[in-house]
């Protein structure tokens, strides 16, 4: 059973930056892709950014140009660098891992709170 542990959330002023980390208990090559999702109060969970095993990336339109997802295979860790943060980025951010096996359930971290406020 793989565990995902997020860290790096916190309170930041608008325009500020944060870097989230997602450390996996096993090799991240076990997953065809990993990603970051977020859920704001009263809203559905949404994909923020994803990265494949070949490091291909995709982003939500709302964060493109401001956020960068990356991976360190040696450390089994995926990062989300968030710049130019806005109040609407406030949410709980979750790390996600999608296994290679078709039909296998995705793994989720426990979430980390990001609050953007002055």
C-alpha cells in the first residue's frame, strides 16, 4: 500500500509563492501519472496539474503560467511550485497517484491547506 504525504501548505499573501511536496512511500515509477488536485469550500475537487512517468505535464487553465509541477524520481517526490498566488487559489491541495494497472484505484494524500489572504 503506497502512502502519499503532502507538505508545504500555509498562509501566504496575494502575489506570494509556495512550494508543495508530495513524498511517496514507494517508487513513483509505479504510477503512470501523478497530480495535484484542490478543493475549495463548497466546490468540487478539481485537477490543478499532472505529470506523467515521462514528465509530460498538463495544467488547469486557471493556473497555467503561474504553477509548475515537477518530479524528482530519486526522491520519489512530486512538487508543485505556485507563484503569483491569488485568493481564489485558496483550497486544500491533494496529491494523487494513478497506477499503471487498468481499473486500480487511485491513491490520495491527506491534503494540505493553502490560504491566500492579506
